[in-house]
C-alpha cells in the first residue's frame, strides 16, 4: 500500500507490528524492505498481474510482508483457514487458480495431512521457518536471491481474494478488480474508519484473531495504513488478551462474542487485575452477541464498544455505538455510507417495521462470487438490492435487528423458528456459558429444537440443569421455540474468528 511506503520513509524505526508470544517485532522500514524483496521474488517467478498465490500461515510477520508483496506485484493472495477440511482446501486452491502455496512450518502436520489427501495437488510449495518441510522449497532461500530494495515494474495494485468461512457449504470466493497503477497512491481507506472508530496515527490495535479471516486482516492493514502499531496474538487466550491491553497500552481492538464470554468467565480478581484504561474503542462483530453479555462488557469496559454488521461481500454495513445500543438492546445499528436497509418477504414485498424478513441493502457497490453466477444472482433482487442471506427486522427509527441466517432457520410444524432468539434467551441463564440451537429431524413436525449447552464452571449436574433450563424457557419462550432435547458439552465448534460452525452440529443428526 502507498501508506506503508509513506510510513517507511517518514518513520522507518517505528514498530509496525508486535507478536508477543514469540517476541517478534517488525518496524515499518524493515517491513517495507522485506515486502519489496518478496514482491521481486514473485515477479521473478513469472507471475503476471492478476495471478494469485495462497497462504497457509499462522499469525507471523511474513503474513504482513506477503500481503504487501502481492499488492506491489499486482497479484491476488488467498489466505486459507487452518480449519478447512482437505476437500474444502482443494476446492479453494482449484477455484482461486492459485499458482503457488506458502506454508508455515508451524503448520507442518496440517500441511502433511493436506498433501496426503491430495488437496494441494501439484502446486509449487514454499515453507517459512528454519526447519523446512518435506516437499517444500525454502521461502528464505528463494528471497535471498533478490536485493532488499530495488524498483518494481509498474503494475496494478494487487489485493486479497477472500473466501467465505464455509459455515453453510463450500467456501465462496469474492474477487474484486485490481486497482490501476495510476490510482495506487490514492488513499485506500475512506474516512469512515476515522470517524466511527477513531483510527489515527499512533494508535495501538490488538488483534486476538487469525489473520486469515477477513476482518482481522483488514483491521490490521488499516492500522498500518494510519501509522499505528498492531499487536497480533498467536491465538486468543482470555487473560493473555487482557495482559496485552495493559502491557502495550492498547487503544483499539476487535472481538467476537465468544471472546467476551470467555473473558467474563474469568474470576473477578483476575479481570480486575489488569489496567485497561488505555482502551478507546472495542469493535465487535461476526456473530450475534447475547444482550446480557454485551451489557456486562459495557459495564466492565465502559461505553467504548462499537458493533457492526457486514460481510466480505461488501453489500452494506450497519454500525452502533454503546449509548445507542443501551437504548435499543439487540440492535446492530443503522447503515453507513449512504446505504439503505430494506426487509422483504419471500415474494419480494417490502415489509413494515417490526416484521421479520430477508435483509436487503440498497446503494452499495455490486459484487460477484467467483465462478458462481447462480450464487451471485441469488444475492440480488430485481431492484438491484444485495443480501448476505440473513433475516432480521427494522424498528420505527430504522435500526436493524438480526434474527438469523435463512440457512439456519428451524421449520417445525410449519412454523419458522429463529435459533438466535432461542440462544439469546438461554444465554441469559446464570449457569450457561455458551449455547447453540439447531433443528434436528422429527417424525411429526419435520424438525424440533435441539440445544447444545456449555455450562459455566460449578453449574448443577446435567439432570438438574436440564430441569432448570426447561423452567427458564417456559417463562421466556413460546411453546414451539422451547428446546425438546438437550446436550451438554465442554465447547462449541467454532472457527478461530469465533463463528459458530453450526453445520458441524447439524451433521451429527443427518448421518
């Protein structure tokens, strides 16, 4: 990005990114130099503008340099989730047309599993790290043949080629046009980030999530674009995250609700042990946040939470701050950047406030799923409005409330049931840490509600807890919405970005 070159010239010794678990730190000047060398390597391999590479990496400095290198070389890069199954990895590599794969030696076991399953095919493979991987060339040796600083050919600006997390099927690719070289020096971020979240030079951003997910990746890049410092954790651990806020005087951060749940579950003395006063903005998204959890976080951290609803498709974004949310608990806000939200029924009729239907955005830039025209067509209606496939409703003032994804609806006895509503009611129970609700086959009603519960430490035994939860639901949920079966587990299947992998729960009952 032009911004990285700007900060590398202006303050080359300023720390761009810190990796606390390994102690690695990279300055702006060093990051720009490494990215230049990597870009020259990619160009030297014969990759042409618009070609792509794939990355199977943990959170490490090379992720940032390869991001920048592909942009400078006019290439696409596709980060791979380490939780994708071999057939899904094979699909992404084949669908994206990746020309090579860069793998971290920290993921040696996963790389070997993918190789045995034939997921990586005959792609050239390069390994990061000193130990090397069988069947992979050395990334460092490849870069050593190129000088640290040398001019690059004039090429369009490359960009990420992201795939959905695959929570409801095979991952879908979203590939946007490259940015012309003539526009490479124009600001890449609009003012929304500064106005809504206070992004600015000198900010310190904490990223507790994997960089292969869209939001953590983009927020880190925006931090670097502003001349801030990104503190990037290897993985989320509740107390380690709090310690990092105190140690590095973090000003901005991004979270998902399950992280809030785990931090709130820490003993009171542990939570109060850390000085969190440096925080100015804590952003969260990716999954519905139970109102009881969000209220507890605002009471703990103060009114610094900012929630947004959006998707990698970019069809629209809504945002809400803490003060607004406290007046409208459960809302994900109103749209920004001139976009309008509409709610429609199955026939396309626009619904009035208070009625639940599919969420449509009007006025956002169009997108297309790669190699999937039928999926792209399904994402737009005859008015040109776009959708992420979610359901929700608007209040009289235009604030959006999410109900669920259409794919997650439970159809029981002809009635549409929304898992998110049932989960929110159960999450407020004092003995529930986390909960997921799915529809399971039922001989009479088609589906019935099944609840998968993670109890809090010290909760009652299963029989007593089941009785307590059933009584709780009788007071809060209409008859069809109450779970008919229960399951207790130590954890829910989630991606590292915190998204519930509901399909894995459903698969248990469809075999």
